C-alpha cells in the first residue's frame, strides 16, 4: 500500500528541532494553477475497419512467367498446401482460412472474397464496400503469388474471364474505387512499386481535383476529394525484391506474420534455435501449443499477451507520439496489423526482404525488446514437451516476464525518490510504463502494477502525461467497475493524479458519468473507515467530475453527493475539509437544484462554521463554496434574497479581517456575485457614496473643483471596515445614523421602498439596507489592503460599480476613457472619483425624491429584487437563466489542485544524500559555529571595552529601528517607510526598498523570521499592518501581508505597532496603541488570544522567551512594567504591575542570564531589575537622563543605553561600565548624533546604533585583545 507517513531525520544540531514559519505552499508559491494545455493523449477520431476485401490471385498449379521458383520451395498459403487439393477447392479453403485469421482481429467486419478475379469483379467488390462503409475504413488484401510482379507504371495483375491472360489493374483506378479511408495489404513480390505508384497517383488525383474546382469558378458542388494521401499501406518487400522461397516457411510469410503472429514467431524461433531447444520442441509441435489466445492463463494466451505488450512497446518507442496514436489507438484492426508488421520486419529481413509501410515504420528488427521476447519464448517452450506428453497432470507455469518487468520498474522507482522534475531519458523506464498497462487488468499482477503506477505518477506532472500517452486511461477507467476493496486506495490515488494534470474535458467527464464510474469515488468518500487521505482524493475527483458539467451535477445530486460532503465537513483532516468544501462549491455552481438541496441541509450555515477554521486553505474553500452558492440561483425570491443577505454578512463579519491573503482574495471573488445579483442596489449605494464625497469636498473647499475626495481620504479603510463589521448605524457612508438600525428590523423590500420615500431622506443622508452598505464598506477597505493582489481585485469590483454609476447617472462622463479603466492600488481608501460629477443635471435635481430617482423608478408592488426599470437595465434581467460572467477570478481551486500533481507520498525516512538536506545541514553547522563563538567574545570582554567602531555609514534616511541577522552579516535598518539591508562586515549597502505604506503611517517594528533556515524579514507599521518578505537582501518578494491589529488608537505620542516574534512557537505578539496584547499564530494565520493590558496607556515594548514559557513582559507609556501569563484566563492573566519608572518604558527584557528576572529602562534613564517574586525592583542603575533607546544582550552580560545627549553607555548588569561612546572613530572624529535606536547582535559582542543624523554605526570589542 501507499505510505503517507514521514519521519524527518532528527540530527544532533538543535536547529533541526526549531520549526519554520510561513513555509507552506500558500506562502511560497504564487496562487496560480498549472498550465492547462489540453493533452494530446486522447484519440479524437476513432474509426473502425468495417469491410475487408480478400483478393487472391493464386492460379493454383500455374507459376507466373516472371518468377522462377526453386525446388523445393515454399508452398503454404494460410497454413494450407494448395497443391494437395483440387485448385478451386484449394482457393476456397485458403480464402476461408484467411478470413478466419482476420476475424481474430476484427470479427465484426464484413468480408468479401474475390478469388482469381477479373478487373470488373475487383471493381464491383471495392465499389460496393465503399458504398456500404460510408466514412469508415475498408481493407484491401491482395495476394499476388499467382500473377506477375507489379509494374513500374503502377499496375497489379488479375485475370481475364477465361484465365488465359493476365490483365493489368491500375492503382489509379483502385484508389477511386476504394476511396478513403482505406488500408491496403500487398503480399506479392516488388510490393514497393505499388507503394511508390500509390503516392504518385494520389498527387495526380489532387491536381485533377484542383483543376475541376478551379474550372467551375467556385461553383463546384460535387463530393470532396478523398484523402488518398492518408490511406495506409503495408507491403511485403521492396520495389526490387522478390518473396522468399525457403521451403521451411510459408509462401505467404508476410500474411502469416500479419494475421497469425504468435504461431509464426514461435515457428521461426524454433527454426533459428532448433539444436539448442529441448527434445520434442519442433516446428510441428507449435501447432499443438495448448491453450487459447483469449485465455491468458494458458501458454498460447500468455505468449500472445507478452507479444502484444512487447510489440506495442516497440512501437511506442520508435514512433512519434501523433503517429503512434493514429496507427495504434485509432482503429483496432489497424493497430493489430501494425503490431504484427513489427514482427514481419524482424522475420522477413532475415530472408532478405524489407517490408514497407505507409506511413513508414522505422526499422525495429534489432530492437532490444526482442531479447525479452526470445527469453519469454524460451522459458515457455521449455515446458511444452511435458505439457504435450501428459496434459492432464502437468500444469502450465506462468511466465515470469511481467513480474520481472515490474521488479525492474520497482528498482528504478526506488532510486528516484521524491519529485523528478522532468521525464527521464532512460528508455527502459518509458517502455516499462507501457508494459504496465498490459497487466493492469490481470488478476495476478494488477495490485502490484497499480501500486507501482501510483508511485510513478507521484514523480511529477510529466509522469502523468507520459502514462496517459502510453494508454493507461481505458484500463484505469475499466477498473472503476471493480468491487475489490483492496484496489480502492490505489485507484483513487491514481485518478487524483490523472485529474490533477489532465485537462478535464467533457469527454473525460462523460466517460466517468456514462457507466456510473463517479459512484466509485462517492463510495470511497462516504466510507468512514477509509483513511482521510483517500477520502480527500475521492472528494477531489468528484469535484473535477462535476466541474462546469451539468450532466455530472445532475447525476451526482441524484447520488446524494451534497449530504455525503456535508457529513465530512467536521473531519479532523484539514485537506479533506478543504476539498469537500470545494466539491460542494462546484456541485451547486450555476445549478440551482443542488443549492436548494444544500439549503434543506443548512449547508451554508455549516460552511459558515468553517470560516473560523484553523487552516487558511479550509477557510478559503468555505468562502469559495459560499460564493458559488450565491451564484447558483436563477430566480430571485424573498427566501433566496434573505439567504444571500445572511451569507454576505456572514462572510464580511468572519473573514474580512482574515490574516491570509488567500482567504481575502477568495472573499472578494465571492462578494462579486453579491454585487452582480444586487447590482441595482449597489449602483445606488455607489452613487450616494460619490454624492456625499462630493458634498463633503464642497463644504471643505467650495470654490475648488479639484477637492473631490479630500474628505474621503481622511477616513481610513480600517474604520470603514470596522463600521461594516460592527454594523454600527449611520446616516451616510461617511457618518452612519440611527436610521439604518431601524431598517434592520424590516424586510429588504420595505427597506428599499423606504429609500425612495422623501420622508426617509430628510437631512440629506443615505439610509440603505445595512447589508449593502456593509459589503460596500468592506470593498472600500480591501481596496487599501496591504497585499497588492487583494487590493487589485477589490479595485476591479469598485471600478465595475463606478462605471455603472457613470453610465446611469453621469452618461456624459461615462464616455471619458479614464472612467472605465481601473487604476493601480494607491494605498488609500478607494472610490475617490478622479473627476467631479456635475452637480446640476436638471432643475429638480436637489429635490429629495429626485436625489434617489434610481430607486424611485421601481414599482412599489414589484418583487423585492425583480427586474428594474428598462432605462436601468435594458439588455439583462435579474432572472436571466444564462450564467453570469465574473468580474474577477482567482485561481485558488486551480492552485489547490497542484497539490495532487506533485509528490504526496512520504518516504519512511528523509533522503540524507539529497542536495537540499546537505545544504540545510551545512547551514545548521554554520549556525552552531556562530553560536559557539559567543564564548570567545565573552572572554574578550573581560579585558577590553565595547567601543571600537567597526562600521559606519549613512543610511538613506533617519533610522527608527535596527536589527542584526543572527547568522548572516546582514543588518536591517528601517525608517519611516523604507528599509535598508547592510552587510556590516563588508561595509556595503545591499538593498534599499520602499514598503509603500500610506502617507500617514510609519514603520515601527522589524524582525527576522526563521533566521536559522530560510530567513524572512518582517516589517510592522503603526497602522497595524505586518508585511513579510523573502529574498529581502536581493530580489525581495512579498510572502504575506495582513493587519494584525485593526483598532490601533491614535495618540499624541503613539508607540505604533510593537512586535515580539517567538520562533519556537511560531507565535507573534503584537500590541501598541491598543489596550490588549494580541497573540497571532503564523501557522493558522489568525489570532489565538487577546490579553487585556489593564493599562490606560499604550504598550511601548514586549518581551517573551522560551526560558519563560507562557510569560510576557510589557512596558507601557505610563511607566509601568507588566507581567502576563497567557495560560491564565483573560481576567487573571496580569501577574505583576511594577510602577517605579516615572516615564515611558523604552525597553523590557526577560533576563536569560538570571532566572526569574526582568530588566527594564525608561526615558528617565533608570534601568531597573525586577524579581518576579517581589513587588519592588531589586536593583537600579543610575539614570542616564533622556534615554531614547536601550538594548539588552541575550547571551552576554551587556546593556546599552542611548540618549538624546549624544551618548551611548554600555555596562554590565552589575553596573560596571564596559564602554562609553561619544565620538566617532578617527583623529577628527565628530560627536555622535542623538540616538534613535540600538540593537545587539544575538551571538556577538557587537552593538548597532542609529542616530538622528542618519548615521548607522556598529561597535565591537577592541580587536587588539
């Protein structure tokens, strides 16, 4: 069985035990699906050979004049010696035997005999075949052993009525009679002449047809020209070759290879290896071979099976993919003939004949797979004497051929663990995949073959494409009819791989629906005993089957797929919850019966519970399902509208502030359907939004036409979104009144009707149903989202409504191109119009009922959201049955699908020899070396001062914070809106980049995430936004961005956003100008806990440490130092409040060197040490007045304080001074500037300092010591 477990190696280095944050696919990849190119494995135009003409020109007893036969010579025709019978009976017997040989390959074809015919008889047979076959393929088999060789003029020979003359038959005429599509088999000497002439005559037909069409000057109405050049031909030998006459082989050797390949191959093998074989294995004994061709458990059946596998594999190897599909997958008879032609190429070349074909087959007679065939034949024939001697007591032992091939494939797979990025060049692997398809339906081998096939498909998308190209689809499709329970996990896994890579066309979906194959996946999904991984794959397969395919949706609904999926929503497996949600979303997308089935089962409420799921992918899946739920109703009713309103409010209440951009983008994709369904209402909301913004601007600057939108810029998107989520009533979009609260208590129809009443609008405010206003404010807020992808989607939705507003209310401005083109996100609240709408469109425009004429046009007794006035929507109605086109699209589902296209099988142990593992091990060894280096610096500090300046440079702007990377020589410095990365050891600037924060915000926090591994840079700004970057020192890429705190309070001297990162828990502690400490889980991308601070001022600094589990130390703006235990209940979590500081706390640290001790410093300059067991400080270092920055070394006994009086003091915890820095180094060193930030290197005795003169310096211990 497939192994999903993984035990990562635990090395001796501690870094192996440290978790890595933001390391999921959603963080590392772009949210896009794989390129959806339709794969070419599927045969588009399947055909059948429905008629076969057997034209035999044997003239038994009379040799043709141009061939001198040897004595003895080959005589057998279809394994019959015609000279032993009466000529006419011999001819009939040969024809009957040939028909039986063809019927093994195509039993349903119509066969016509033409024995020693005349030209007219051949014509009659061919014309009647073509007439009866219509557009299907017909076959012309020509045996010319009793007539002269073909001519160079393109003629074959038949007879006159009296058999006294040979009459030529032109291939040109034969082409016309046979038409196309056709296949020709020429078993005669010099057959190559016929193939050459056929091509020339096909070209001649094409020229004549062009002349005919051109002569009619476009008025030609006759039948189209048959595609003669696409006809298939098989010839026994070249243009200058004659057929072999060896008496040991049949006269029709070519026909014997084509129609009785196994018998011919075995007899030829015996002829070639007679002396080496066991006694009793002779040419004649081959005719007694036990078994049936159709029974694979017998010798003959298994040899036929092996022969089919080997010849098919050779063909796959030597032919181009398109030609292979045409010759070996389009027509069963054609595939059989070409498969057997490969044998003819091997045997006839031994007798100096080169079989020819059109299309041409490359030489295959020396292919290495023939060695495998010879070995299989040898092993089988070694049993023949005993089987023939005593068939009743001797059982046939199956050939090890397929088992050995599976073992070889297994060995290769064991050497290629994990993902292989591209198709391997080793030829045997490709061939073994082809061989596997031959055993998928075998009871003996299929379990092992399916397991190996699953492992192969797990190597990457290329492996799935290769497997489909070699033909696994019909086999795995047929296996879905199997009831064997042991196959279920394997088949579901294989189908998940196939559907993840292959473009799921309606043809594929129809194949799975036609015979009820989709029920296989539903059975797996609904079986509680099945592992969650397999139920997940089953849910994925069902979601692919019903995707945009109405027949599948109908069939799946009849099979209760909605209820089956709803039962799985509470499963502990996150990926199962995700794909069950996606499956539901695809199930009722544009299919209303499934929606109402979901309504009866409260599906939207159950999905609403998943909006708070710990996994972002699950939350996104639930949002996707609710979005398609909105899009599934074609007829608007009060009930439908009420449900949609509740879904809209549920979405913005629960996920508008979600920490994952993935979820927020999916939220916008879902809300777009709300905009489309209730477009009239949102146009009215947008219109009032613009009007009120315009009125506010005119109040501020009535004489300035360019002041439109100024008032809007003063309203933060955060406040707008908070208002929408809290549902706080207001008189307008800018300032909500109590009218909206009253409106919540009435139905939507009453609310909308009241909007058109003059009494509702006294005072000039806008009172509209809260759901539309809340959704609108959410869109406005998300247009200022810190993640650019989210902001771009929100802007498109707002622009869509804006354009509708212009079309209806300002038609003269709608013609301006800029009105319909979305602009790039600006970082400020959106929908600030770029041009002031005209204020006086008519004389009565200021009348209350005219202000809201859009709503006034609705009839009071019409359905709640029925079709609006014609002048509003002339070309579409709300009840349109046609699926509505989306405004925006995300690729969340397509991206989620890529999970199944990449390796999901986990190995029992990690590959310690992989380059990735060795690179990581090298990094961890380097980290350990750097950590151990702190002991050397500790020794140096015993004899020297920390005051030597080893780096100084001018930062692009005034530094506000500085941070050392623990293991790289990087130092990040932030200012108001930019960050700079310095290599402080080399003294060079690596990168400076703007974070593009809004104009009224600033960066206040910086930290490194995962510094021991793949480092990420975290930046926080005082609007509560976190941005995390990878490759920060080179080509920075945004990993994620979210608002960790939404309600930062403005203050005269705010601390901004204060952060503390915990690598071991992957938790982020955030606070600042708020009254709580938020604990944010980076794995869930959502908050875990809010700890009330109990302080009346902002928090200025935070500290936590793994040595103090659960404890958080916080410094406050009122001078207090507070200790919290996050494990306690919220109202009891504050353990201590230390109040001896007289001012703003600059820094607080949980002391790693002394257990149970906290160090803090305030702007008054005092540094105090607190024992968690006591209420007063245990020690105080004399103040350095005007302290502006402070840092405590986590590994060394060092504390640094910087002041506004341009002094940095470095001392030990006991108060001993280690260094005082006032001047820059150098003979003319000038005074350092007022200190703005300080930071110690975590594992070195190095101190970074930033000053208000924009200089950045690094100080270390004196290197002379």
